C-alpha cells in the first residue's frame, strides 16, 4: 500500500528493482478502491468496451475521456494517474499539442498515453517538448484494430520484432517516461525491456516487463463474455454481485428489508 503520492521519478526508479502494478479505472468509486493499492491507475480508452459495451475503442471522444478522467481523479490521491489520448486526437503535431494541453490543464493527471509506431516519433517529441509526460503504447494497438484487421499479436516475425525494439528506443530518445507493451511475444518484450532504461508495462506481453496492467473488470471477474489468454481472474465479481442482488430482491419482496433498525 502506497504511503505517499507515486511520482514519475518513483516509477522510473523501480526499473529493474521492483515490479510496477497497474489497473484501469473509469469512475471515482472504483478509483477510490484501487488508489494506493496499485502503483498506477490508467483511465483507458478500453472504457469504450468494458464500460460502454462496444467491441472496439474507436469512436471514443476527447470529451468523453476528459469526463471519465475527471471522475477518476476525484478518487485518486496516491497512485500515479495516467490517461489515454483517444483515437484521432493526436493525428498531427498541432492537433496533438492542442488536445493534450487541454487534457492536461483540465484533468488532474500525471501523464498521458498514446498508441505509436515509428511514424509518430515527431508528434511524441513535440508533446514531450511541451512538458507533457507521455507513455508510448506499442505492439497490439486497439486504436489500429481496423487497420490491422483485428486484434493481432505482434513480434512473431523478426522484422516486426526489430521494429518494436527500434520504436521503443526511439520513443525513449524523444522523452517518453515509459513504454506500454500490449500483445507482444514474451521474448520480444524481454528484448525491449533490456534495450531501454525506462520502465515497460505489459498487458498480454509476458513476465519480462517491468510491470503489468489489467482491465479491472477482466481481472475481477465482472466481464465473462470471453477471457483473453493473458487475463488471470482474481475473483468472480459478477457471481458475487449477482448473489447479493438476488438476496436484496428476495428481502424486499418478502418484507424483510427494511427492518426496524433501518427505518426512521
């Protein structure tokens, strides 16, 4: 449990010494529960899927991300708070700087995350030059799923693996504080982690990253339409909640709730 606010420098200092634990959150209620228990909380554009019921992250607006990030920030006091820039909000340098500055000014966040390849180096460099802390997301990029023809694991081919390593190094050189590796072969993630001096956070990328992140509804059993290979369920939250709601309904219908102590 964190005893003080987790800073960017604290995260960097964990490289090679202590694994970083991260989880997503989309509202103040869950954020308050997770705060100080994990090193990092991400307001992910995954909310379009796990919170909004969609099958992809594309379509989420900057206004929606800002709304949810503001809510999460109300519950976060100690964990490092990171938020996603949504699809289409950082397509050019001018657009990226304008939208990132608005995000940064409006929300109480520690950093922003963007999905990148080598073609985004100049945009990321421009964001860092404005004093915006950036985490680069490489590998399987959900915002690119239509372009890729689905959610595809990366690093299977040598040329692709080499490009991922090159991208991570390039992003480090222009100033990002960390790399999120998603859906990357474990041996490739190991190469990436060993090639840079900033932390790597993995999701579906094996054990060799400097930390791990999961979507909270996956990790705690609230989403059960399917279970990705990389997800470990730490409780069956949906089953527990359904049992509780059924007991509540039973108590109401049988006149057991409220009792005398619960009445004015």
